[in-house]
C-alpha cells in the first residue's frame, strides 16, 4: 500500500536531483530542466499534503496550478534569454556566459 511518505520521498528525491543537477551541470538547457525537476518535486509535495491532510479545501491544488503556470512562464523566458545569449556566444556552456 502506498502511503503519504512514499509520495513525499519521491518529491524530495526529485527536488534533490534538481539541486544536484543544477549545481553540477555545465549546460544551460540541463540547468533549466533541473529547475523544472525541483518545481515538480515541490508540486508533488503540495498535492500530497492537500490529499492527505486537507480534505475540504483545495489550497494545495491551487498552489500546484499556480506553480505549474509559473514554471511554464519561467521556462519560456529563460529559453528566450538563452536564445539571445546563444546568438552572441554560439555555445551552450554555462562558463562562457559569466558577463551579462
């Protein structure tokens, strides 16, 4: 039987995987994907607490919808900024983008 702790464990693992990946990675696209992993881990935890702890209100689900929309906007803006920077440097290595 799957309990609340299983879902929380999956959310924490995704969040930690996103942190480690964004620190280690040298590729800008990989860093953006790792940030999305972090947001997915947070969303899993919100849904878990909304399902198991708050049966009457839909606050956790509303936060998940807000963070999903926020993640989509963040990813779109970040990809556009990366596109503009890629036109100048012609590389996806994050070490070449130290000057803004």
